C-alpha cells in the first residue's frame, strides 16, 4: 500500500484525490495546506489519517511514501527538492519548473537522491494519446512533417488573478506547457525557435503566443492564449496522412486521415477520468522500484522547459 501526502490542497488536488481513490494498492494518507483550517476542510471531504498546516510536516511523516505537489508554479522546485531529500516519491503538477535551470537542478538532485520523480503531464497517459503515439511510431502517417498545436482560452483577470501575476503568470507556463509536452512527446528532437508573435498584458506577462520551431528539419507550432478562444486541437501531418487530436490537453478522441481515404473518427474516452492514467502509472513505477517514468522522463521535463524558455527569452529579452 502506497501512502500519499498532498502538498497544496487547492482545486486540482481535489480532482487528483478523487481519482486516486479509484487506484488499487494506494491511498490518501495526509494533506497539508498553509492553514490547518483549510487542511482539515480538505480532510473532511477526502478522509485521510492526518492534516497538517505545514508542507514540511508531510515530508517528515515516515508513513508517507509519495507526495503530489499541487502548489503554484513558483514553489514547485523548492518542494520537489525537499521531497527528494526526504526520500519521498514525487508527482509534481505541471509545469514542474519555471525554467530550464530549475529543471536541471531537479535532475541533479535526482542523481543524489534517487527516488521516483515525474512531472504530471496527464494527457500522455490517456487512451487517445497512447493510440496516437502508437500509430505514429508504427509509421501509419509516414514521416512527420509538421505538428500544429492550439490551446487558447479567454481568462477573466478578476477571477483568475494568479494567471496574470508577473513572474509565474502568463499563458505559456499555465497552458503552453501542454503544447510543449505533446509536441516534444510525439516529435522528439532539437527544438530551435524560428519565429514568434505575441501580445503582452500590462503586468508584463504574455497573453498570446504563436511560436514556430524547427525540429531537425520539421516544423512545430505552439499557439497559446488567455485573451481569445480557438478550437483546441493538435494536427500531426505526415507524408502518408494526418492525425487530429481534439482537446489535446485532456484528449478523448482523434481523427485519422490517410492519403486518398476518408477521415476516421476514434472516440476512446478515459479510464475513470483524465487523472487516473498518470496516477496508476506512477503507482506502478513506485511499486516496481523505478526512479522515473519511461513515458514522461526527467529529460522530457528539461526539454519542455527549454521549449517554453526559448519563447520567453525571445519575448522578454
């Protein structure tokens, strides 16, 4: 039985533990928040053994085997490093880091403290992503020529103030990381930023980005925004056909079009929900003594941070 501790009991942590309850050989053991009142309120909704008003208390609890870090972006690196030092397995909500240097710091710490670590890129553990990845690896659409990704939403600043905060705010870290994760997962390689257009908020954060990358002679496009709505999809174009992944940040369906044929639609849904895949995968990795995931390794966390970092560097410097 793997005992989980929650570090940061916000909205996404509620969704996480609802799914955790459906996974075998694991349970919610402890929750922590900045105040004991909020931690106990979470405990009342999701019964567990202990509630703490200190994140460190979860790490000091010998009964906790693994932690789910669901804090704001800027606190991820600090608590990942502390969790590793405390010999806890770590599943950290995306983005795991604010930049490449933080991602490399986690990789270095992982060598000193070999415990399981994974960034929670949940879309990689859905039936749709797995099916699309398998088709691409099997060469069904030929050699990939281009990947285009768009994930844009209209965010109300009054009710989403954190997203507009200078530093951790901006569309790239909050949503563009999903674009980067899908592009890098399906088209691994050296990403070199070629062109970017963008719009900035008065708070000095990006609210729209359209970035084009060269990937060893192929093209990858990342579009992300807080100020407009687009159809959320990823289009993977190959020499023999095309795949369209709908709502790629939490996909349930895709279309496959092979050259000269009509499009075929595949609706695969979820196993339980969009969190279940990554949680069950993490549990299996921990049970088998793995230190990282073969489907979302630390190298991919660094590569994704680099994709986002190149765009931010171009915009802000």
